[in-house]
């Protein structure tokens, strides 16, 4: 009897130990791209011009290798092949974005481009026919140029234009798309596009433009969420999220209060800048205070009216988290810049620890534990909302035997697993960025993130599977991380 009992205990603990390293049964795996980075066909079949088309035609030298997304991966023509690539990976969902100006060439909903609607209908149907769920980002940075001509995201009227666009998307695709992300990385396109002048539309108004842009994006997100909730949700039964990019800002010296404080302020004014309003209805208190302190008569951070706060509070079904890297932060002892900016409002100085391994992007170092800290931070600040990792990935030179990318995925996924199992974080899925090498914005085709290699010198844009894609597929099918699994290489 005693022996049987001992055997039962032994086998139970074995099973538990094995399960411990398994991703939960309902955890989903996917991969992603964005319209401007893969579609090409920049002016085909009635598509309107976007701000990225415009700036990269006007200033070709600004991209490292002087390229642009005119053709990119040619996914506009090769979407069927792309779906087969997805199928071979064994993923559950594909996150792609819709090009606003392909659907509405002038940005406005009074003129719908049927060819654009057809393209996305075909893609969505092809995905579903192959058992892959479409996860659709409405805006991944490629604003219609016609709307930028009216001021773009710093003008209040853009809120209505976006909601009209969202309505067109719900009307045409909502019967089949059940997971929407309104925006991708507001911090990047608002700060990069309207404060620092580093991204399209290259407006330089530091400390002002980014806040205005962010304000209108948040209002557009809130109004879109309510539109869906009131008019579509009952029938279409989908979910609406937003993809925020949250790096982790580690206190320079974790034992010092001042470093802990600046780490928290930096998290609040980057990640919390967008999460706080859509969860609690307003900007983080500390952000309101810091910008006010650093402004002259009136704060440079716009205010939400009580009605807007009501519109925003709780306007999200799941958080999309894009995470690539970690920084260390310590407080600045004197004023940082002679003109206002987000980071002078924050009052922190960032740096990378010299021991952290590099990637091809100098500002992305490999710091796997950072993602776990972000997940715990989100859990603690926002009552453990469902979080889908909407981007995480590794940039290199495009080699096929990408061992470093395979290890990056394993290490980051292991930290995610710990966040789920040891910290009880509500993480529902993971998206590897990206399905294939793409047009990497200001780095052109010099930095590659793909699970598949794309030959951009060949007009056919052939795709080839990289080693890391087999490792990712293995994790998906076994739901565990096998540290020593490598496919036979090169494959026969
Ligand atoms: C963006 C992607 C980009 C990736 C790698 C993210 O910030 O959403 O479009 O390709 O980072 O740089």
C-alpha cells in the first residue's frame, strides 16, 4: 500500500513538473507584419498616397540604404504564398495591418476603394480557409497623406476621420475579424513623427507635438471602442485592443529610492501614458504633474474633459504588448535639454548596461528578464488585464542559420512562461515579429527580423525558411521550450 502511495506521489509530481514548463492550453502563438513594411503596390489599384510614400520619395537619403516600401515583400501580390508560409509554421493567428489609404485613398470615408476592400477580403478568407485567425491592426503608422495635409494627428478632426475609417473596417471585415488592434505603438509614431522628426511625417515639435498626437490617438481609440461596443459587438462578438510598446526601465541602482522612483516615472510616462487613460480614464497623475511642472503658464499635456474620461475609462478588452528591450535609468541632476521634450519632462537618463548582448539595432539589447518585469508591472498597475504579446523579435543581417534569433525567442518565451506560472500574469499569447524580413523603416532592408528570409534583389521576392522558424514551430507544437532542439541544418 505504502509503495503504491509513493508511486502515485512520484508520478503526480512528475506530471506536475512537466506541466510546469508547458504553455497553458489556451495560449496562442502567432506572427506579424505591417502593411507598409510588406505589401508594396504603393500606388496600385487605386491606393492613395501615405505619409511614408511621400517622405521616402521626397527624402530618399534619410533611409540608411536609400530604399523604401514601394515593392517591399510584394505581399499585395503574394498573399496566398504568405498564408502558406504561415501554415507551415503552425501558428494560430496572423497579425497584419490595413493600409488606410488603400481602403480610403483620401483618408475620408466618402470614397471607398473597392480593390482595397477586395485585397483584405481575399487575405482574410485565405487565412480562415487555412485555419489561421486574422488579428488586424487598423493603424501601423501609414497615415493617408491627404490627412497629413490637414495637419495629421496633431489636429482634433483626425479623431472623426479615424472613427469613420474604423466603421468601414467593421462593416466590411467585422463578420470575420474577431480581434482588432486600433493602433500600433503610439509612443513611437507620436514621438518619432511629431516631436523628434525621426519618423514620417518628420515634424519636429519636441515636448508638444507628441503629446497632442497621443491625445488625439487616445480619443480616436476610445471613440472606436465605444462605436464597436454600441453598434457591432452584439452581432460581431469581437474584441478590441491596442498595441503599446513598453520597454523596461530598470533602476540604475535598485537599492536607491531615487533610482526606483525615476524607473517608475519613466514606466508611467511611456507605457502608462497610453494604458492609464484607456483603463482608468486619464493620464497617470505623475505624468500630469511632471509635464505641468516643466511647462510655462499652461501644461503642454492636453486635458481630457470629464466626458472624455468616461469615454476612455475601460475602453479596452485586451492589452497588446510590443516589447523588444530594456534600459537602465537614473535621475538627471540638471535640466536635460534647453527645449522641452518627453525625456526632459521625465527627468531620466537612459543607458544600456555594457554586459547586455547586442543585436543589429543598437537600441535593442538582449535582456530577457525585462519582459517579465514589464508583465508584472502591468499586472500590478492595471489589475492583471489580459495581455497578448503583439511583438517581440530579434534583428540581424538576414542569415538563414539564425541561431541567435532562435535563442532570443527561447529566452524571452521562458521569461513569459515564468511570468505566467510564478507571477500569475494573465498573458494570453505571443507574436513573433516578424513573419518575414520586411522594410525596416529608417533601417531599410539592412536589419532583418523575419522567420523567413526575403531576397529583395530578386524581383520575385523569394522567401526562404530560417532556422529560427523551426525552433518557433517546435515550441508551438510541443508547447514547451526545448533548449537543445535545433533542426538539421542546412535542411535537405
Ligand atoms: C514596430 C515594427 C518594427 C519593429 C522592429 C516595432 O517598433 O512596430 O514595425 O519593424 O519594431 O523595429
